[in-house]
């Protein structure tokens, strides 16, 4: 992928379209960002959280809006 300079066709379009609504943590590597926008991997990804935050996130998602 990126280390070799190769990208899938939809990667740039996905990133251009969606990056404006993504909140990155301070320690997210550029390689991980690339993987998350790759059309081969991004389709099923709805949300991600660190393991230590998962219970808090689950509780917040269960709360009515």
C-alpha cells in the first residue's frame, strides 16, 4: 500500500469526501488513516474506539438521544 507508493482507485475519493467528518486521536499513524479510507477496508467500519474506552462508548450509544 502506501509504503510501496501504491493506492487503490477509490482511496483518494473516499478520503477527500469523508475526512472532514472524522475526528482523529493524537497518536493515529498516517498508515492507519490510509487503511481506514481504503475502499477495500472502509465499507464495514462504522466506528472504532480504544479498548479501554469501549464500555464508556457502549454505554453512551445505549443512551436515548
